[in-house]
C-alpha cells in the first residue's frame, strides 16, 4: 500500500469518525427532546384529568347556593324538623361530592380581604374589625385544585378613621 493511499484512508476514517460523532450527538439530542416531550405530555394529561370536571362543577355551584339558602330558610321556619334535616343531609352530600373532586370553599368571614379570591360587593364602617377584614359572606367562592372557580362575594370593613376622614373631606 502506498503512502498516498494510507493518507487517503486515514482522512476517510477521520471523516467517518467525525460523521459518526455527529450522528451520535443528533441521536442523543433527539432522545432528550423525545424525553422532554413525553414529560410535557404526561404533565398535560395530569392537568386535563385534574380539571376535567370544571365545567360540570361550575354548573353545580349555583344549585348548591340554592340548597344553602333553602337550608337557612328551613332552619328559621317553624315546621317539621325532618324537612330541614333532609335539606341538611343533601347539602352535606353535595359539599362532600365537591370536596372529593378537588373543590374547596374559599374562607371568608374574619379573613383579610384578598382581591384575587374575594369580590367586595359592600363595605361597612366599623371599629369591631380591622380595616379590610371580611365581616360577612354574600355568596360562597370556590377553587378547583387551587384554581379559582368563582370569587367569594363579601362585605368588608372600613375603619372608623376612614369614615371620619371622608366626613372631613366632604
């Protein structure tokens, strides 16, 4: 074998090795991209499952509001106690169903007002509660696995000093 052929073969071997390295690099990149895509799909699937009940739960919430009102009315009415007990049982079953499906009721009365989860529909000047404390719940708010379904409608406190300042400013 001539010296020239040996050099050609050596150059060819180096080119093939370089090409092999490029293919190996591409293979590992594609493998990493595939693995990342697979993880994203798994995460998306979990999210879909986690929030798949959202639309039906949104439809159930007004029904539960009506049961809450019916229960309150039944408690304050003179009638056979079995009626209010029956409404109470149905209401507890509804709340348990929601809880089992990742729905949580937003805490309100006594809590600090948070505009991300509460909607202030009215306010009252009072020295009984600190400023921006929720003093009454108008309608319940709910979250589904941490995602806001409906903000709680609440009444908040304004400090007496705010009323005095408002009177001064006229």
